[in-house]
C-alpha cells in the first residue's frame, strides 16, 4: 500500500492543492494526506508560529504514514516543496515531487509586473477580474512580519539538506511564476544529487501551479511520474 503526503505553501492551505490531491484520490487507491501547517489554512493565524512547528507537523505526518504504508510519496508546493525535500533527506521517501518550490530566489521583477497589473486594473475598475489581486488581497493584512522571517529561516535550513536527497524527483515550475522565478528549477536540479530527475516547465503557469491553466497536464504528469516503475524509468532513459 502507498501513502502520499502533500504539503502546501507558505500562507496557503490544502485548498491550493485540491485539484491535484483530488485527482490522485480518484485515480488510485493510495492514502493521500494533506495536513494543514500550524497557523495556515483559509483563515490565517501566523502570530507566534515558528518554522520549527511547520517542519514538526510534516515530520509527524510522514512518520505516521511510514508506520502504515510500504511506499511513501511526498509532494510539496512552494515552501512545502522545501519541507518535502527536507523529509526526503531524512526519511525513506520512494518518490519526491517539487512544485514551484521556494528554493532560493524571489522574483521581484515578476511581482512588480503583477502588482502593476493590479494598479492598472484598479484604475480601470477591473479588479474583480485580476486573479493575482483576488488571491492575495485577503492575505495582505493577515501575515505578520515575523512570519516572513520564519519562512526565510525555513528555506535557509532546508536548503542545506538538498544535497542529501536520493529519491527520484520531479521538479515542475511555471514560467510566469511571480514568486519563484523559473531559474529556481535549475538550482534545485543542480543541488539535488538524485540519479533520476525530471525538470518540467509550464509556459502558462504562475505560482499557484496546481490551480493554473496547466493544472490538468500537471496532474497527469505527476500521476505518471509516481506510478512509473523502476524498470520503466530505465527504458525511458534508454530511449533518449
């Protein structure tokens, strides 16, 4: 039996991963677990929550899964990708999927483009059509500055463990990502020494890759990567 752990991003929750988690539940008989990290979810409460609690929640979940299931797959989005990689460096993880993972960079250039779009749509009274504004407006007043420091601490800690990841890994990145620019995927590919790595870019996807224009393709690609057997991996390599 297979246990699949999916970890959401900073200031997010299971809802931002729902298309993927639902797809995997419908296509397989796996146990899919999507925990809510402390202070996260649709109602944020990030005052006095440390990054250590976020990691501890993920570690508790993976140890519980390992007690019940023979194989463990871990999927992480954004900050959750860094937590997922950290888990793969410490625990037996059979396959790892990193989605728009916040490995090193923040794309201020793309963020300025997105914010410029909000200003323009505000001027033309079209804010109800601006997805960037609709997603982030609720969060603007809910995220204390200290929580951002905890996020940076988490990235700094988990980055050191990328070199210890040995599991087969799929790295997926949106080319229009306003938070994590696409070159971060190259950084992850370079830092992670796994023998089997796949790096995929989605031309139409922004940061919320599981909710974006390419989500159906992404869902299928993640599923195919996870169900592929080791001998199929070798055949795939031989054909290239």
